């Protein structure tokens, strides 16, 4: 669904005179010009394509990347306001299907879904809530196991032939503040034995024009 907003901008009068003004025999002569420019903003609503949208996650160990996997989307929407060549996200929501956690190790997947981590039997979804899009960064929050974490993620937005593509660059979340039983149990361990609670995320979010 698309909406078109036309903005009219009237420029302030421009005065063309040398040295602050041109004197004639009869007095001061001032030329002024008013310019009105029409700026078109197209607002498009998209429905998230859950088959094409994917969230990537990465855990880190002492020597770098430890594990990498994906999570799928369950539903979502996005609103994009485009003026000229610039596209701005002005609204968005995304529901993540926590039961779709994937990684090459089935044992790890089982651990992540268990009550001491994501507890997917109780919290089957996580949800991103949009706040604003400024200078190439999206701000919002994500609700995980019923608790909220702030999100600041770099994004690149493109629209073509009725399709939306948002590339979300890496952002990191510190899961220790969620007080998951897994991390609580590690609190008394020596630092070298603890798992890093900071997890990195990227995403590809694809949408089609809402009907």
C-alpha cells in the first residue's frame, strides 16, 4: 500500500543588489523572487516475507567466533518513506520464531531451546519494536524471554519493483542482563570458564507491498 505526500516549500525572498542595495534616483529598488518547490514523499507499507527473512546470530569465545546459526521470522511489517533517493524507515515490527533456532550442532540447539536459556516452550517468540531511524541506524528494542533489551543496528534500505530489502549490519546484545538461568549459574565460576554473554546479530529483512 502506497501513500503520496506532496510538500510545497516557499523559499525566502532573494534580494539582488550590490553592496546591500541598488539606489535609483527615485529611491531604493529591490528585486525579490519567491520559488516554490514541490517535494514528493512516497510512503509504502510492506508485509514481511517470512520465507526470505533471516536473522543470523554469532557467539564468541576467547579465540573469536564460537558458534553461528540462524533464526526465522514469524510475522512483521515495515513502513518506508521515500523522498527523492532517500528511503527512511518510519515504522516496523518483527516477530521472531524462537522455535526455529538453527545451528549445525543439534545438541547446542537443544540447549538453547531449554528452560535455562531461551525456554521456547514458555517464550515461543521474541519481538522487535521500532523507535526511530536516524543517520543509517535503527533504534528500538527487542523482547526476549519477556524482558527488553535496547537495539541500535546499522541498516541499508532498498526498494525495487514492489519489494523491500533491509540489510541489518552487526549489532550486539548482552544477554547477562536477562538473568537467564544459564548465565546466573555461571556467576561464581572463574572468568576463564564463563561463556561470553554478548551475542552478535545481523539480518536480511525482505518485504512485499501490503495489499
